[in-house]
């Protein structure tokens, strides 16, 4: 190419750029092909927890064991796809976990599935699998048209005596248990129900190129305590409704009772941030709403011997999450801690709130709002508080325990999120 040709070529390229006309890509053919390939994305998750012992004051809501029984668990996905697979977890098991058979189907109502939608799941081509202690296990993909925001039913048959060592305590969704192998049954014959998740950690879909993921990591306010059972009324559920048209998956990594700095109901957020957030395929942003249990558990039956958590303790924890997210190129959004005066006052947890704990919450919220450390801030405190009594939830948003928002409060939280700030657009 001579000098005159190069000059005209450069001028034409500049004019095209000024006009907003895309220029041909100079990426290698294999790069273009890779960018256009569908990717496996988690469309739903439930963060695994270790089953606690009898010396902890809250019940597990689990049977001692499952034996020759089928457990059917329903989950609402965020984004859809034409192929699907599941992730099982034996994260906290000390013995191999045997799954005799597993099926996935479109959920219809309660314990029934849409006729003709049932798909047998295999693992390495086999219909049964043994999962080693501490390990996850992906199923083989199956063809199934899954619409965004639709409900799937995953049925697991447990042929041997099986202690549910890895579970998720607050499912906000009924699971159904029946005798024998009923994984393919259109309507499961139910003997009992659960309000927990067992072994099911994620549902994945083969999503369109460019699909992104947002994770909400938090405690019971994110996990959904206070939201109506079986109604998909957690604030991440409402956020998923807003983001599904943008091909953005929303994953709820909340654990009821979860804390930033200490274990008990699930491991601390610093410990699980890699597994539950940074390891998610397509991750672009994370919302952090966590810390109220670190502040408020002190002097309650859940943590009588714990030392107090200071504002600086929590701020140091946030700074760790921020540094780790930024190292991976992930946006991290801080959410202010919500009002909690009067929380759980009619329960054995009546010492959850105190004026001293409130001062710590205010100090933490001041740092979240004004430090500039997060990429963006969602001021859930301002959104949910009663203007006439700012240390309390507005009654219209309160589930009734003065700690957890109800369905209306959860919807308001999700609708208040600036999607452009969340996604960095």
C-alpha cells in the first residue's frame, strides 16, 4: 500500500468512526468464533451451608436422614436457555453422597411437573453418581426450553441412608419428599415437605453470547426471610424481573444468619466470596448487603460469647471484598444497612437491638455512603426507614418483625436500584 492509499484509507476510517459506523473487526477468526459461542451461566443458586449441631438454638428443619426417598425441589430461574444442567454439592459432607437418579422438568404446581417436560439427568453418561466428600458435581446437559423467570423442578432419589450434611436453611420455597424413586413422576406422591434446600446448589443454562451475571450477597434480608413462601418475593427476585430483558442473570447468594466476619449459619462472607461471587460465570457486578448480624448478634442466644464487632472491623471486611472484586474486574456495589430498632423483640432474640449497636450501624452506613470505596451505593437505609422514626422500618415495608422487609419492602428495594450504576453503563 503506497503513501497516498494509506492516507485515504486512514481518512475514510476516521470519517466512519465520526459517523458512528462500525468498522470491520480485525480479531482472528478463532477469537470471533469464541466470542460468539454460547456460554454456561448459572441462572439460579443456593449457597451451601454446613448442617449445625444440636447445641445451636435454631432448628435445622431437616430430617435426621433421607433413605429410599425422592426430594423434589422447585426453583425460579432468572434467565432462560434451550439447554440446562444442574450442580449438586456435597461441600460439607464427610461421606460420599449417592444420587440414585435425578430428573429435571418444568414445574407446574406444587409437587407436579408439566407432562412431557421431564428429562433424565446423567453424570458422565450414567444415571447415578457418587459425589466425594467436599466435592460438587455437574450433570450432563439436556435439551429443555427454559423461559426466563420460569420454574423448574429438580428431583433427586436418595437410595441409601443419607444425612443432609450440606443444605441451605432458608429456601423460601417448599420442597416435597416422597417414598421410593419418583423422580419421573408427573405428580409426586408427597409424604412430607421441607423448607430447606438439600444438595442442589445451582441450575445452569446455555445462554446467549454476552449474557452477564449479577450476584447479591447478604444475610436473611437478601435470602428472603420475611418474604411470602413460594411467591418469589425476595428483593433479588424482583431485581431479576428487571434484568431478565437485558440478558442479565441475578443470583441470590444470601444466607440467613450470615455474617461478614464470623461463621455459624454458613461460613463468613470473606471465606465464601470466591465460591459464591467471583467464581460465577459471566460475573459483572456484586451487591453487598451484609453486616447487621455482625453488629447485632452480640448478647443474643446466637452469640453470647462473641466479642463486639466495631465499625472499623466491618469496614476492613468491606475493603477486602472491594479489593478482591476489583482484582477480577468486577463492579462492587455497597448497600447501607437497614433500620432495625425493635427487631425480634417478642422472641428470645429480643436483645438484638440496642442504642450502642445502632451507633455502629450509623458509622458503617456513613462510610458506605461517603468513602467512595464502592463503585456505587444503594441506600437501602434511606429507602426503607420511617421518616418519622428513622431507626425503624416504615410499617408498610415491615414484615412484622421490625428487621426483615415484607414483599412490598422487597419490591421497593429492587425498584430503587439504578441499573445503569449497577452495570456500569
